C-alpha cells in the first residue's frame, strides 16, 4: 500500500466537474503521507479526505483550505472516516490495530459554504489525531460515532460551528472509555452570546465518571459576551448548564472566560503569530 506520499505546494480549485464530490487529495489504505503548503478552494466537497485510519503517521501542515463543500453538506474542509481496524507495525514496530498519530498543524482553514462539520470533520470512529496551532474559522473540535483519542490544542477557533455553534463537540456517541479521551486544551475559542462551549450530547453531565474519564478539557481561553454565564455546556437528554455552573461542579477549573469578543485586528494578529511562529513548526 502507499506510504510516504508527498503532496506539496499544489494549487487546487474548481474540481468536481467530471468526478462529482471529489477532493483535491484522497487517500485510502495509505499511511505516513505528508501534505504541505497546498492551497485548495472552490470545491464540491472536502478539500482533503482520509478514507480510513490505516497506519497513521500522516502530517498535514501549512495548508490553506476554504470555499469547500459547495455542492453538499454534512462534511468539513478536511474529512476523515475510520470504520475498520487495520493491523500494522507503523506505531511502534510491533503489529497493532493502533495506528501512529496523525499530526495536523499550522493550517489556515475556513469552514464556509456548507462545511457544517467544521474545519476538521472527524467522522465514524476517527481516532489518533493531534491537531495543534491551527487557525480555524467557523470550525471547532468534532468527534462522532465512537471517535476517541483526538487532541485539539494550542489552536484558534473563531465562531466555530460543528452542526451547531460550539468549540468542542463529541456528539451522537457516549463518552469514550477511560484512556481514550477526547482532548481540548490550551485553545482560544471565540463565541457569540449563549452559544455552546462544550457539546457532549451522549454524556450525562451529572455522572462525573463519564465526564472525567471521557474528556480532557482545560486551560482554554473563551471569549464570549457574558463570560462564563454566556457560554453553555450541553449534555444528554437536553441537559444545558452554563460554563460557570460546569466549573463549579469541579470540571474544567483551569479555563478562563472573557466577557466580550476581540476585534478583527486582534484575531488576525494572533493567527499570524501562531501560523508563522516556530513553536512545533517542523
């Protein structure tokens, strides 16, 4: 199967005329791919699509993606599926169904048009992604249908949307088991008033074991009118509490909520510093 494929410095736009709902880059049963410094826009569906979780070890860095999903929805600018386990030795040299982690960093992604799954749309059990130092406009953290072991960190999420306005969404599934948590840490997220900071709609917010075993959330900075009273946390059976109440229960005690929104100039300055910075930029 393909390994060590490099897809770099390509300019991709207005595809999908003959092969409908195609992507600029698609891979299946492939591993250790490097996607770097590509520009992709005006597309019928996702710009980049990983068909499965075979092997892992991929890197996606310094890409610009926007104007995707113009002919369909229920998708994101990047999309992944992971419906079948594969045995490889890529992670540590020993046969295992656990792939190496995929490293997705320093990308500028706008999840506009019908990219309602956000910037990184991780569907159907997708796992083992480390997403960091990304500038995501209209896209937060997404997991569904038994997804687990994904990390969003050190990123900037501006007015995120994952089927609803939300920074961190693990939806249509229960909480991952202990040791396979979904993680959202050290991010800056900007919301409108009364939007969701967290959506874990298969998790009982009153069950501390479910919340604390399934999710690692902390050290985030959330800009939202009303501060911690203006950001919501949503759980199973239409449970809704404010972030202030969620923190008072002993969850996510380290995140801070700032009343109001930063200016556009401030956001662009933060994005520029992050994307062009040397921190973990390899």
